[in-house]
């Protein structure tokens, strides 16, 4: 269906739907539900240079508008991902993926990105400088434009594929961050990662999550993310992948209208594993209703 095709810095997707990192594992986990080739691409689980056990349990808490999570980048490390997981994925997924890269120093980010950049199945590097659930990395870089630019520049020196930076809403000035990242060579932006939040146990008064605070996601953050995309889109000349609270095809259309070229869907995958298939089925009819023949024409429609 050409009407659903979008382009991310030369990486063509046959539809704009991308499962967000951390909600789709390495794709293999969803094979029991549907053919993963239904999605345009997907962001693999956040990967670091060295293996990580993640945060203490419990790691998930609910709130009225979705979830809080504090997984803490649990992953087997980039070498195991390249050796064991990506070959298995390539046997069932016949498109390119987004490699979500995180780290605790500029050097770790660069080495992890360099290794994943060499993999055929990787079409784009998603630089995660925005994880709120780890200490000493991730969001520490994402709140300071100069630090973020230093990570990006180091990664760009060792990679050939497009690099998109996943930003945190905890950044005090996201417009400045976006402009700085574009000037430093970002090929695109992912807006946004989770917000920082807290739930307390009613009985004990103590945090519900083992790590204390966690990342707030789900439909409750959708209007907040939408406003940031709407604010940043006119300020940059690079593509935006929208991410945050999407649950329906109408949400996808709204997010693209605000300025997104493609849309990541996260929490809703955990609630309903068939979400992406349903949204993909619903999109063509809604486009027809709007009199729009190609989904890419939605991007920035709010400003036309």
C-alpha cells in the first residue's frame, strides 16, 4: 500500500508505524500474535555496551492514564545482541530495524553504536539520551544540549547510517535541544521518551516501584507529547518520529499532523498486542475520509 509509505532520512518504510523500544522486545516475542513484518520498522530493546540486569522489582505500576516503568535498560549487551539475537530476527523480519543505543559515557555510546551500525538489519540508530530509569547515563545527557551534542558527534564519527536522537521531556528547553542536535548533525529526532513520575503504595506510603521513580507512559501523556512536537516541528528541518500515548489510528493522524513523519507506539502494545495491526487496518479508511491519498501528506498539516 503505497499510500502508507514514509521516508526517514533515506530509510523507506511501507507504513509509519514503529513499535517503541522496550515494548516490542527484539520482535521475536510478538511472533505468537502476528507477522512482525506488518510494522513499518521497530526499535529494538534498548542496548548497552555491557550486559545489564536492570532495576529491582517491581518494575511496572499502573495509573489512570497508563503505566509507570522502571526496567532500567535490562539487556544482554551489544555483543550478545549481535551474536545471538539479530541473526534470529533476520530470519523472520525482512525489513530494517531501529537500533536503540544507550550508555553511561560518550565512549560507551560510540562503541555500541559503531558495532550496531555494521549490522545489515539495522537501518537507523536511535540514540537514547533520555531514559529516566538509570543513574549516571541516559537522561543525564538528555537534559544538557552540550552534553547531548557531544554524544551525538562521537556517534556520528563512527556510524554511516542515519542517527535519530530520542529526547527526554525532562529537558528544560526542548526547542534549544532540538536546534542544538540538528546543528550537531542529527538526522532526525524522536519526541519523546517517558516523563518522570512516582506512585506510592496506599498502605505503606512507600514507592510502588523497586527503583522509586519511573517513566510515565500511555494515553495520559499524549496531549503533552503532541504539544512538544507541534512546538518543535517549525523550528527544525529534520524529520521527527512522534512517540507517546498513541492508542489509535486517529492518534497517529493527529501526531503526524503536528509534525511527525512516523509514529512510535509503546505502552498500548503491552495492553493489547494486536494494537499495531488494528491501527494499520484503520488508517487507509481514515485517510480516504479526509481526502488524503498518501499518509506522508499528513506531516505538518497543522501548519498548512
